C-alpha cells in the first residue's frame, strides 16, 4: 500500500495532518516531520491538533505553526491521521474529517482495525515515527535536519529511550541514520526529559502519596486527580513519565496510572514488563494499544474502578 500512499502524496496539493488527543512525542514528532517533508516537496501542509502542544515538545522544529482551529476541511486533498488506532481519537473534528477525499492512516497500534482505505500499519514497529522514516526512505526524499530531529524525538519517546521491547535492530539503525542527518541526541533528550517546571515536581510529590503496591498480582499504581492539579498549579501534561516510576519497582509486572478526566471518569494508562499483555486489559474496557503499553477510559467511582481493574489483571 506504500505505492498508493506515495501516489496520493505526489498528486495532492493541500494536506491536513493530525493525531490523537493528549499528544505525545511520537504523535508530534511524526506530524512535524511529515509536514516538513511535504513542504520541501512544494505542498501545502497544515497540522491541526485539538490539544495544545505540551511545553517540553515546543522546541521541535515547526511546532509553533501547529493550529487548533480549522475551517473548510473539504479544501484539503489528503488528510493524514497519525498514531491513531481509531478515527475518534483525533477528537472533535473526527466526523468532519471524513469530508476529505483521501484519508491516510499511519499507525503502529496492535488494536488498529483499519479505519481508512489507505493505511500504513505495522504493530511491530517501534513508533509511527519509524514508519514515516521507512516511507521517506522509500520516497528517496532528503532527510533534512528538521525532519531528522522530529523523527528522532518520535522514536526516542515511544521506545522509552530505546528501552522497550519494541526497540529492534531496524529501530536503532533508523535512529543512527537520523543522527547522521543532524538530530542531536543530547539536545533532544535535554529538552524532553530535563526541562520540567517546578509545578511538575510538586505534582509528583502529591501523586507519590497515592502509590499502591500489590505484590500478589505484581502491580503498582498511582492516581492523579483534579485536586492534585489545583493544589500544585500543574496541568495534566505534567503527568508525562509518571507511569515509568511504579514500573521501576522490582517484581512489579504491571504499572498503572489512574488520571481523572471528568466527574467519575478516569483514564487508565498501563505499562508492563516482558510478555505481560496489558492491551488485553485495556481492550476489556474499550481501549487498546500495544502488548506492553495500553490505555482506556473507565467510568465510575475510583474504588469501584480499581476493583474492576484488579479483577481484569487477576484473570489475565
């Protein structure tokens, strides 16, 4: 299907690029790299995201050009939906984006059922950034410093700094090629991982008080509530990376973070070690993701939600 995607890129003039709500490094890096490529090819490319760009990703080349409002979606020839397993994950424009004649989905989530006719899907890929790297190499486009920086950030963040099981030899070869093209590992890592505001540390101190360990089921969990955010002056974007903390505990196989997103509504983020498949847990509650990283939304009071999740873990 790569040939059809390349053909759509060649014939199109105006492109819309978007990704899922609650942006992460893979979504943003992929969007920006694709936009740079299209512009270098003489195309018009607009990146739309429902949510604002998190502070520690605003250094990425081109991030200042991302828009959060759109009109006349039918003016675009092609719409790229990146890092999404379901169209609804892009947010409020999900229904309207179908007015674009050609939609292309590039994604690496195992839960992706294929919602667009043109798609580049590979659940074994480390990231959407890696899939875009393959596409660009197939197209023989020049990988500029801007493209390399964004793709490297995408791959870096979705592999947990090249620590997750999704890191394959091809992933590392791609990263090396991107560094050769101008991506600076030190500069990118410092901006992403070493530029936290004081509010994030204050939030973390409160959230760590919620730590629960269940050594019988080999789980560890944290909770982030609206009260935590109000008390510390932090925002939900500052919870990025929190799930890696319970994951570091010895003998913990599944790490979880319950993040409040509404009255009696929480987002559950899951990470696992080894062959423990947390995608099955997320799928039970209408979510999805990967074997070692998944998420879902659950309604109910927190105590009841925890009990239901514990049962699901027990059955897994």
